[in-house]
C-alpha cells in the first residue's frame, strides 16, 4: 500500500516541478488509458475466474445498484440541504 502512495506522491512532485510540454502530456495520457484498460482486463479475468462470484452475480449486482442509487440520492439531498443553509442570498440571481 505504501508503495502505491509513494508513487502517487512522486508523480505529483514530478508534475509540479517539471514543466512538461504538450507532447509529453499526450504520451502520459495515452499511458494512463492503456493502464486503466489493462487494469480493467485483469479485474475481468479475476472476476471470471471466481465461480462463486459468477454464480451470485445477480444478487451482488442488485446490491451494488441499490448502494449506488442510495449513495447518489443522499449525496444530492445533502448538497441541497447544505446549499440552502449556507447560501441564502448570495446564490440567488
């Protein structure tokens, strides 16, 4: 876990202190895309190899959708309430 955080901090430091030209930024963006695609592929292989998970995918999927919808709904409600409390006259046009 620490190696991941250290690599993230090192990347932030390089990005902050080294001014990259647009060509380098495009290469870095392409590497990020390839890395995410490879990660998704590896996760798919892991999920596909787990027979118990595949057997229970309907139940797990329903729980995941319920969790995602409730999380989104309560996030919207929380933002609405906080906005109403802290933004009385300033936010009105």
